[in-house]
C-alpha cells in the first residue's frame, strides 16, 4: 500500500478492506474506499473544499477541527491526488498544454 495512507484524504489504510477500487473492481492501493470507488473520486471538489470536509473528522484522529484543518493544509499538497507535478515554469501558468492531473493546477488557464 502506498505509504499506508490514502493519497486523497491521508487516512491510514491498515487493511485491504479499506482500499478503494479501480474501474474493473480490483483494489486500488493509492486511495481508500471512502475517497475512490470504481475508478472515480467520490467527491468532485477542490482541495480547499476537501480540507473543510475532512476537518470535521478531526475527532477520529484525536484532533480538534482546527488542528485537523491545519494538518490537512500541510499534508494534502504532498498527496498524489492534490500534488502538482508541473515544473516551475509550467506552474506559473505558462503551459496551456499542461498534463498535470491535479485539479488545483492552474497551468491550463490561458493568458
């Protein structure tokens, strides 16, 4: 399993039963079942929206809502779903043909 945390929400994945599924029904080792099902993310939201959603579950991790929000703000940009894979020039918005899969990437905004 990929670092044993979901690459969308950072939830610890400690069993196969918590893994998400690919389009063909096979398990996906990058994402948990709460984020990813049959090859699609369940929540079609921005990273900021997802941080707010996840912060409400801080109590499950022994954190306050505000502590969880700060944790998410720090870790989400490092996770596969949210990490921008662009080079520095592309990340400044100079590449209209960017192939980054991060929905937060602004490279495809044409100037």
